[in-house]
């Protein structure tokens, strides 16, 4: 897939291009946007494509061969003029769906994107980035080409791409690549190596890890229990960025199940393939961390990647086992395939009790029920703070990493985890009782008495789409942290 670069001038981006793709709303194209940005001679060849291509709900592509002296391929991605109130105003989803079929990949291409507002560049850039994933294990590989992207307003005025946007786009690609890497390569050890490599040379970052039986010595019985039988040891990977005079401490906690067999409650049939994506939360947390620190956040940011393989072996944790968690609470196992919440519970407890975080954001491909709730393109949000909940929705629309809130109501869900022999069970009694909210509640059970501002993101739908990782969560989490204020954390 192409190397993606951002340019500030259309003229320089067009130089030597083999393909030119104009991305704009139907009304902008009908008004002649393509003529404004690429000139009359080339643009006239696109007139028929602009006229005939109807955007529908999610955009459409039209194209032609260029005239003599022009790039060989000219195309337009015709986007809808309007989006609904829960969608991103940047039309990021339409960009994500149309651009891959425009002919932009595999050659030296230029993509010119019309945005209604400079603030829409983030969402559009993230969409372009995730539309062209990096990982490729085919025996025959081409060079992928090079794509130069330019953003302008409808009158052709260029829009500068900030360092924050560039760092976020790069981090999205990294997270997607990690998710796409097959599990024999993306082990817990390999994930740690990738994280250490990505953090190398960044001033103020300290990387440590707690591995294998040392987890038990630190009270991290959830992470240890889930991953103890795997060939590669489970671990809590800790990335700590502490700038001078940090104004607050933000903890990011990610579920990093590098492969999920379901454990002794084994997944069957079609349930197991693609479970390499179950570390999408940890990948998103790593990406968000890099986006924030490379762009110069003023917060102390601690990323906690809870890494384990939910494997089967002689030391597998079992239904009826009782795990002793970092929170001091005990959990009776009634489903070994509800493992992500166990590692996250340890992670958020560490964030609260060891890191002393002012706010905790956890992220996970946690429940299949999340897809029922909000679908494949949108993640679910559960929070004990109304301000954090509303901020997550706003930041989702700004970045294209859409998210919508689900119910936070502990009194409705405590009973779902009732155990006769331990503080709680790990899986719900009634799978039809708001399962995604309940799963978030299990995590919150381990910090509930501390009343720390907490946000849970279930990214099970959008983290892995069409058989590829998307890096969903990277831009969303980083944007939330950048926009945090005291009012968002108040009760």
C-alpha cells in the first residue's frame, strides 16, 4: 500500500503524478471545484464523471483516462452533501469507503480533498490513512506507490496539515499494522518490542514491563490468569511520558489479547478466525500515546497495555477458578472467553492505585454485543462522568472515530456478576441485559469506590473491518486527551 505524504500546495503535489483523484462533495464538484484545483484542460475530462456520478448515502467513484499531457488516471470521489447529526462532518466514512477504488494505490498519485472547514482535516486524514493499510505478507509485493494528499477549501485555498494531524495519521497506520500482523508474529513479546522501538528516542518516555510470574508478585492476577499457559508470557507494558510541569496525569489502558481461542470455553466454527484483532485496544492505546507525546502534550500520559494470549494448555485458567485481582477483589471464573475484562480490570486498578491517574480511559475489542448496539463503524462509550461521555462523542465526530454512549447504571448491573463464593463472577448471568454496558461495569467494579473519572470504549465493531485493522481509537483517544478540561471530569 502507498506511502502517504501530506503537501501544502496543489501545484507541487500534481508534479509527476500518474493518477489524480479529486475528493469533494457533489455540490462542490457541480460548482466546478475540480476545475479550480487542477485546471481547465485536465478537469474538463472529468466533467462527464462529475455529472454522471451520484453519491448516494456513502459516496461513489467516477473516473476516466487523462487527456494527452495529463496523468493517465483522473478520478473523482463524489461525497454526499450532507451527513446526519451522529456522523462526522468531514464525511470521513464516505472517504474511507470510496478512495480505495479510485485508483489511488499502486502508483504515484495525488489526492486533492475539499473540506468545508479546516477543522475537518483531521477526520479526512484519518480516513485516508486507514483506507490504505500497511501490512502485506503476499509473496509478490509491489512498491505500493506514493500518495501525496492536499487539502483545500472549496475556493482552492490550501489548508495546512498540522503536526498533530500528521502524528495521528502515522499512529493510526501503526496500530492497524499491529492488528493485521498474524499471531505467530505478534506475540506479547513482539508487541513490547514494537512499542519500545516506537518510543525510542522520545524524550521523557520511560518504558517498563511486568512479565510472567512477576505479575502475581504485583497482585495482577487477572492478566496472569488469562495468559499463564501461553508460550509467550503475559505482561503489563507501561509507557510513561512525564513532561516538565505536567498539569495532570491521564492513564490509557488497552486490552491486548494477542490471540483469543476462548480458553477452555473454546470458540468454535467461525468464532476464532480473526481473533488476532483482540489486541486492537492495546494497539489503539499505543498509537494514541505516540500521537500525544510526538505532538507535544502537556499532560503526563501513562499507557498500560495489558498483554496476554488466551491460549489452551496444561496451565489454562478454568471455569470455577478464582482469580485474585489487583483491586484486592476476587473473581470466580464462569467463562474463560470473557477474558478481556479481566486484564482490563487489573489495568485500570493499576492506573488508579499505582499511577494515581486523574482520569482513566480504557479501550478494548470487548463484546460482540457492541456491534449489535452501534454497528461496525461506531464504537460504544460508557462513562461515570457525563462530561467525559459528551466529550467522547464530540471528539469522535471531529476525528471520524465515531462513538456513541451506552448506559452507565451500576445498580442495574451489579447483580449480573453475583457469585456465591467470590466478590463477583467474570461473565453476566443474563446475556440479554445490556451486555456491553454490563461488561464495562465489570471493569468499573474494580475502581468503583475510588470514584475516579473513567471512560470505557468498546471498539469491537470498528477496530477490524473487512478483514483489516483500522486503527480505530487512536485519533479518538488522543483528541479526548487534548480537549480534556476540569468540567469534563466533574461529577
